[in-house]
């Protein structure tokens, strides 16, 4: 089956159902209203909240444009934005998506080619984006969304607690080292580690997939036979579930990125393995009690090196927008070199959205503020391996996700099984047996296409 037809069929069908259930779930903040209102759907993470705070500057410089923000949690945003964009409506002029959606949606004709706009915008400098991110947000050589920030993953740990316990991590720590440290540092007041357990293909599966990859596991073999009950995957998932159940944070099965960020920022956990973008919370005195106490190390490994993921929250313009030119002016502002400097000078250099532009890492003030984590963030993003995410060959790309349209639904279903195992509602074996059935249904459609 043609890839574009496959993507259109699957996402459009899912979007039809989602539009019925999610049409009333958006929380919006509106700034005025006019014929040139640009409506932006975005995730309610801290960096995006900063953008809303600074949006008055954009409106002052562009008095013919009013901005309306619709902010949603990660899971809600993915569902709502997918539903709206797939159905071709003009509900949103700007959508916050990622390197998972962008190439697929561009192939379907759902997104506006932003490289054409970038080439006409003086000083925008599309080539300044980190190459791995630029490539991941491109289709047939052009960018169809542009990065607001980019991220990989790394280990964050309390340097003071490690020193007190006499624990020293290797320059590239292994998961066995991490588990041993978590056991030693786990106390009634401070959990040994925080790991995501919240259902969602972009929640618990993000860190867990990197563990599966580095343990030698994979979702499918080269012929699209599901591998979620293979010894390597079982070992990886059992390790993850045991670690978070025995030495992780309370309520692990409902903890996502935001919950773990709060846990570490408030000094309630000794370690956290997650997104490099977390530094905006951890190193901000306004939100963190552990500023200057955090050490940063590469994503832990077992068999495969370079285990960190590659992800970008980026901005795209649906083809259904009636205000594409005005939408681009906002997108160009929010992803520009000047915006990054404005954040640093206005809100603090630790709050600059990381990992999008190479030039960010040449700003003296940012280099000083980000000395502990900036070089590692850039190195992790540049060394991510989405084209070869696993030890054994696979027919898909993507580190913490599978770049196939079915993964939104498949990943969500599998994540629910893993979350149930973390909650103690079923065993890892039971969870993976059910996950294997889900994965095999998807794999069968690809095996059929190969015939």
C-alpha cells in the first residue's frame, strides 16, 4: 500500500473519532480578536508558557495581528491537533507538533512548506538549526515545521547526595550503575529515581523505548514480526518496572514529564532520566530548590551506545489556515535567534529553549549559564541515531517512537499495559503478551503490503 494512502487512511479515521470526544477540552487564553487573529495550539510546558508571556512583544511589533493561544497537556495536544489537522479544518493557524508527525503529515499534504517562507525571511537562517533536527522536520528536502526547542535525553542526578554516599558514576553510565545508585540513595524522604509511568506514547514509552533499544530489544524484526515478547524486550521492561516500583517516586504509574520535573526540582528524588529540556525547570531559581546541585550524564546504556532520543517540539502551519502569512510571522518570531536572546535577557538564560539553533551555544551569556548541561545537550542531540535506533536491524526509524502512523494508537495501547504493570495491576509478562497482540495486528498490515 502507498505510504501516503496508509497514513491518510489511519490518521483520518482516528481523527474523526477524536474530534467527537475532544472538541470541548481546549483551554484557551485570548488576546483580543480581529480578522487577523492567529490561533496557536500548543503544549502547556514551561517554555511554551514563557512564549505566551512574551507574546505581547510580538503584538506590539505586529499591530495587525492578534494572538489566541489554546494550551493543552501533551496527550490532549497530540489528540486534538491530530484531529483538527487531519480533517483539514481551519481551527488552528499554528500547531505545535514534533518530528514524529511532521514528515508523515507533510507527505499527506496537511502542512505548509515552511522552507519557502524561511527563504523569503531576512535573517531567519534555516541552516542554523541543528542538522539532526532540521532533517527530522523535513520532507523531500524542505522543512514543514521549525523547532521551538530540541531535545535528547540524559540522566540528571543530585551531585550532593552522590558525594555524601560516595557514589561516582562512569562518564557514560550503565543502567546497572543507575539501579545500584537508586537502591543506595532510596530513603523515606527521597526516592532513588524518578521515571515516567504515565500512559501515553509520548509519556512512559519515551524513556522506556530507549531502555528497550539499549538492552538489545526492538518492536519488530525486518519482516514486521512483532518482538515485544522477545527475551531482550522482556528483560528491559522488567528492569524498568522493577526499578521504578522498588526505588521510584510515589504514584509512578501516573507520573509523566511534568510530575518528575517537580519531584526533582523540589528535592524529592535523587535521580531522573528524561528530556534534556528539563533544565529550564531544574536550573530556574523560581521553580527549583536544587539549582546548582544537579549533575548531568549521557543516557544510560547496556548493549547499545548512544541511547538518547531525538525530539523536537516544533511549529507548523496547517494547509487549512486562512491566515498562513500572519501565522508565519508569528512562527518566525517564536523560533528566531532574536527570540532566544529575548528570553535570556528578559526571563533568564536558564530558561532559553534549548537544542534548536547552533548559534545559541555561541552566546557568551548562555554558554556561561548552561556550562553544566549545554555541551552535553548539544552532543546528545547531534549523536542521536533515529535511522538506526536498535542493535538488530528494524524496518522503522525513530528512537523513542516508531515513525509509522499507527504508532499513535499502538503506542498508547502498549503504554497502558506498561502503566498497569507499574501500578501492580498485572505482571510484566501479562502486559507484554497483550502488547504483542496489539503490535502483531499492525505488523500484519505491513507484511501484507510486502507481498
